[in-house]
C-alpha cells in the first residue's frame, strides 16, 4: 500500500457506486419507486438528477422561451421609481431613507425565501431540460434504428 | 526590467488569496528586477477604508506606492447593483457601475497609470474583478499582463468582462482550469499565457509547545482553514457536516480556523478558533485527519497546497472545477458534490486511515514536483521574457 500510487478518480467512482447502492436500498425499504429494484434504472435516474443539479443556471435553454425576464424571474432586488416628475425625487428619498429602513427586515426575510425558491426553480428547469435532452437522444437513436431496419428489409 | 504590480490591497497584514499571491510573486521578482507595487491605502476588503498612509513606502524588498480610496464601499448599493447585474440582462452602464461600487475606487492610481504607465516595461494586474484593473488596464493594455484569478462565479459571465479579457498582451493563470474558464469565456482568442500556480516553501517543523487540548481541539478532527463565510462554502459545510453526524458517521470534530464573517452554529462537534497564529496553524495541519475545502469558487487553493505540504489529505468541493482538478492531478484526496457524497467520502477517509495517509503523501510529492519556488519563478521569468520578445534585463546590482 505505502508505495503504490492510489488513483483518486477510480476510488471516487467506487465510493459513489457504493453510496448509490446504499441509497437505492434505503429508498426501496422506505417504499420508493419499485422500478428501483433494477440497479441500472436507479443509476440512470441518479445520473440524470445529478447532471441537472450540477448544471450552471446560466447555461439553461428553457428560460430563452419563457419570454421577457421581467415576466417570470423572481426579483430579489428593489428598484425604486416614481412617475411624478416634480415630487418624484422627494418621494424616492422618503422611500429609500424612511420606508426602506423600516421594512428592511421584511425585505430581507422575503428575499432569502425568494432566493431559495429560485434555487428550486432552477433545479426543476434543469431537470426538465435533462429529460428533454434524454428524450431527444432516444428519438434520434430510434430514428436511426428505423432507418437501418428499413434498409435491411 | 522595470515592472509594476497593480493590486487592490498590499501589505504583510493583508489576508486574501490574490493579494498574497501578488505579494509573494512581487517579492520574488524583486530579487532580479525593479518592482513597484501600485495599490490602494485600504487594508479591509469589506469597506476599503483607508488604513495605510498614501505615498511611497517599502514593504520587504518591494517599493510600494499607495493611493487613497475615494469612498468606502457601500454594501447596500453593491448588493442592489449585484442583483441587477447578476440576475437580469443588464446594460453596459449598469455593469460598469458594478465595478465602481465594488471598488476600491482609486482615481489616483488610474491617473498614475495614465501618466507614467509607459515608464514600465510590463504591468501585472492582479484580479480582474476590482476597480483598479477594470479602469486601469485599458490605459496600459500594450504592456499589461493580467493575473485574473478568475473563478466560476457569476461575474465571469457578465458581458462587459469580455471586453476586458481582450485587452492584455499576456495572461498568467494559476491553474489549467482557470485558463480554460477564461479561454471559454472570451469571444476572441487569448494572447499568450502561462499557468504558473504559486510557490510553496518546504514545510516548517512542528514546534513542541502547542497544546491543542487546552484550546478545545481533540483528535480526531477535520480542519477548515481560511475566512469563515458563505462565499467560501462554510454555510454548506456546516449543513453537510451536521448531516454526516446525523447519518451515524464516525464521530469527529470540525475545527474552523479563520476570521468568522458569519454566525457559527452552536454545535458540540464544531470548534471555531478564530484567526490562529503560525505555530498553531502548523500544529493543526500536523494533527488533523484531513483538510476540508468547501469553497465553490477558487482559482487556486493555496491552503490545499499548504495541507499537502504537510502530508495532509483533503476533502474538497468537486463542484469547483479548480479544486477537483487539483485533487485529481495530485491524487491527494477526494472531492464531493452533494451532501450524501460529502458524508460518504468523509466516512471513507476516516474509516481508512492508511489510504488517507497515502493520499496525503501523494499530495506532498505533487507539491514537491510542481510548486516549489524555483520552478514557479522560472515559468514567470520565462513568460515575461517571451512577452517582451527579448531576454530580460536584470536590475543593476541585483
């Protein structure tokens, strides 16, 4: 052991495999999906969810189709504005210097919860995208298989 | 060769990865070249409050010129503009305002670069994320070398950063992952670059006088070294560690050594020591089971090299490509991505001490091969020489 180099990548894979099997058994014991009886099915689901969890939010495709960001993105920052041209600066001053300090605790409490919700939303968006990718890949493979079958007929 | 090193803060008292990197590289360069550090008067990275006197001074072998910070950082305004810039499609003006709010706003330093930039053969800028680089580098782009210390945080994807990345004549990176990140981010091919890392001195001897039990540290313990704050992944570490213990993992203490910038959960197995002196730091590294590095953003983990220098294996956040890359290249520990991986990997290392020891030894071999000062400085000198297209002129008398 002392002089042999331990390669950490295979070691980490070994630990991950063992962990995955433990989790699968635990879920089954707790009444999890019966499909998890098959370790290969569980591995595929585990990989998909891990990929979704690890995907950087900035690389997601789905938000491109959600329309203008202002219509769907949770806003965790405050932007003060006033439509009044003359009294506007005074209204803004009061909002910033009087109302904001008084309500900051409520703002921070909500902002924290909004951030958590946004994290869950991102994860769910990533899951949908991963499933869409998986589906597209399977459709492509199926199409190729069809072509081959037709050619051999 | 006449060199300038531009950095947001500078001084022996200044902690922070990029500042320390700038200091040690400048000191080593100063043994052969005429080096001037251009920096702010700030010591504290939160407020950028002026702490050092402005003007010229000497720190070790290096000439330092400090410029006053025009205004302290307003955290509320920075948080507001950060939300705008990082969570929405922001305008170039808003993005530029982010750099102003982030500071340290040092107009004197920018003016100095504008007037005297041409006096230097090369100007090295540390960290792309601060005012002095964003506004200073474009003024001397024809002689600027950027040491971006880039991390996979949201700033790297902000549009205006692309313009900055296209300007310097060369790059010094800390790891191959950082080079890939910047290369992948830039829309144009990068100029010549070199991965230099950072030098590490041979490990100091462990003194006999440190009584860990007297300060509430009892083996077995795992060690976290550095600033204790959410940005460094400490909130996640506390959560994952708690889950590990809840899942029935082998009992172990988590020792946190560093300045606390967040509340520490009151947990009997968590011991926070605050900032520790060098002998205690060495004793902790010598007695810990492993070092844990939970940071999601790194360009090079110096503390990881320090741990390997003392044969300590590590458990790192694998979501950070740099940490994962360092672990794999060194074969010096394990990485985790989620809470269950953390528990499994920590349990494995604690239950297989002979494997853990071997990983620590492998880490030390890696540091010996890649991170001793002569090797690091050879890379820096040779890159600067190439960037000028001629052999470097050595300072008279050096």
